[in-house]
């Protein structure tokens, strides 16, 4: 986690409760972003998201956990961008739990289905179920937060 102290950034390992709080907030904002992105999505933009998800599946099959974490971050940033809201995107960038590979042991990703958890979100977006896409994204972020933090 990064905090501003005067003109300097202070980087510190977060306490479990702080990390859980960050996932809670990120889940809420990510859900809002996904619902908005779903409303504005085109076949091309959904295709870009699906490509990231497919690359995560391939990385998971090769046990390349750091690649999964990077692709996951790209997926979530693309959702935020597609939401069309600069404020929502800025808020997500501010609160987003910094890269999982930096904060947590990437081997925790093994066996937890991380490579498959975006498919239902994409399915909801494709079928125009915008609020469901948002709810699935919120639950996705919260679920991972609970799995990884184990508060």
C-alpha cells in the first residue's frame, strides 16, 4: 500500500485488515465500473477482454502466476477504462490493491480458479445483463480478497 506523507510516497506492507478494506472498496468500485462498461461495451472491447482472459487461462495452465497477476491487472484496468467515467477510473487507480504478485505469495493463486473467474462477467456483458456483470465483478474482487487475505 502506498500512502502520501507530505511530498513523499511511503510504501508499507498493509495489515490484513487494511488489505481487506481495500478489497471491499475495490470490489464496490469495480462492480460499478463493470456495470457501466457493460452498457458501453462493443463486440471489439469485449473481444479485448476475452483475449486477456484467454491469456490468463494459458498462463494458469503453464503455472505462470506472475503473468496471471499482470494480465488480471490489465483486465481490471480495461474494465475501468471502458466504464467511461474518469472519476471512477481515478478512484479505482487510487484504491486498487497493488499487484497481487507484489503483495502476496503468487503461489496462492494456484488451484483457486483465478484464470476462470472472469468468464461469467464476460458472458453477462455479452448478453446485455449489465447489473449482473457489475455484481459478478464485485463478488469476484471480494471473493479474491477474502481468499488471499483470510482475515
